[in-house]
C-alpha cells in the first residue's frame, strides 16, 4: 500500500477508527462474560486502560492532514470486522476475541516501524501519532497474547486461532478496499 498517498493513508486511518472505536466495548463485554477473578478477564480490563481513546488519535491524525472522518464512512468489510467479534464474544467464548487482538497487535509490530517512518515523512509527525503509538508501545503485547492463547483449554485455543486467521483475511480485505477506493478517487479526479 502506498501510505504516502494522502487518500490511502486517510482512508486507512478512518477504517481503523471505525473498528478501533469498538475495542474497549468488546474487551469490556468479554471481561463481563467471564468470572470476576478470571485472569484473562482481568488482563482485558487492564488493556482497556491502554486502549482507551486510541480511536480519537486516528481522527486527530486525519485532521492534521486536513481530512474529516465523515469523508470516509466504514466499508461493509470494516463493519463485519468488528461485528463478527461481538458474535464470537456472545455466542462462542470471550477468549476467542484474543485471536483478533493478536492479529492487530502483530500487524502493528511487524509493519508499524516502517509505516511510521513512511507516514511521518509523507504527512508529518502530527499525522503519524496513531501508528507511532502502536508500533513502538505495544511490542510486548504480541508475546503476551500468544502465551495467553496457548494457555487456553484446547477448544478455546482453537477458537482464538480460528479467529486470528479470520481476522487476517478480513483485515486484508479492508486494506484491499482502501486501495481500490483510493484508486477510484484518483481516476475520478483525473
């Protein structure tokens, strides 16, 4: 993806905002469905404090580029990306949410540092804060999530793993749609 293209980057930020704005709610719901002293539930509650307000960082990055969140409505696949997690928490098991969390954390760690340098250079540091936060502050989250998933009973480990792969596929489709939309705007403006 060409994150130097303002349309691509702004649309990526917007789609990210649309699903990240559900992170705290999903972790709260998951923790609430687990016994009060469950260590995974306690970890989710602690993680809520770390994630609280991150969706607004994406909006501020867009505003630093002169863009508005209202210019970029959620794609169907973006909505499905977070809506499916409510289903998993409510009708499968709250532990399964960790599959999507792991996917997002791993993406941030694997791609984040390079993406941050690219975005900072192209759009300025004020438009790159969301990427910076996730690329450099969440590095230990991947290892913790993997360790936690491996500690689950076999059926929950399988459910979280399945969710990881489903989240990978859906996120890839979000990225593909960001690229297609940005290309369509470019062609339409030519």
